[in-house]
C-alpha cells in the first residue's frame, strides 16, 4: 500500500504487482520494478488513501533512526539501489543508504540499513534505481 511513481519518472520505468515469483506460500504477491533508465524513483507515502503528488504520510522525527530492510529478487537488474526519506515537497530529510543488487536470481533479504531523519515532518521513503533491468521487491520495512 502507498507505492507510487512521479509522472515525470514514468518514462524511466514502471511498477506492477506480480505473482510469478512469490516470496513464500503466504506472501504470493510482490512489486515488480522494471527500470529503463537510471534515476527511476519509487516512493512509499505510507498507509494512506490520499495519493496526491505532495502527500507524505509517514511521521518522521528529528534524529530518529529508522531501520530499513527488504527482500529482493533480481531478474536482470545491474546496478545499485539508493534509499532516502523526503518531505511532502520532495526535499531530502535523511541520510542516503545505498546497496548494490546481487546478480543471483533468488530472494535475498537485505537488512542493517539505517536512515536518520534530519527534520520532524510527514515523510515518505524513496528508492532510486542507479542501473537498469528488472527486479521484484517485497516485505519492505522502515521501523524506528
């Protein structure tokens, strides 16, 4: 819930729900991301039904550390993923964390990433692809 892309990024890539590569028997749907051009950004605004472009519904607090983890299944993506937090106007309000995507075609859990908020704001998680290809994401968690 809460995933979106900016219309300006729609030529750089696309996202869709996918059931072809289930994480497990209880979690059969994941988010398939196809990146056509480096710089494609995917945003999660939190659990909200209001999906207007400037919405940022996650409560972020100054100096709070947020642990980030996720599962990734790489099809043919080559590159890294960069993560940060933004406010509703697109201003970066955290450090950046970057991970290189493994070439193995199996589900891999990535954890141990930390984003620290620099302001108290309503925010969103941003994932930026620094490569091209296709991968699936699932069980993305951002917890204080």
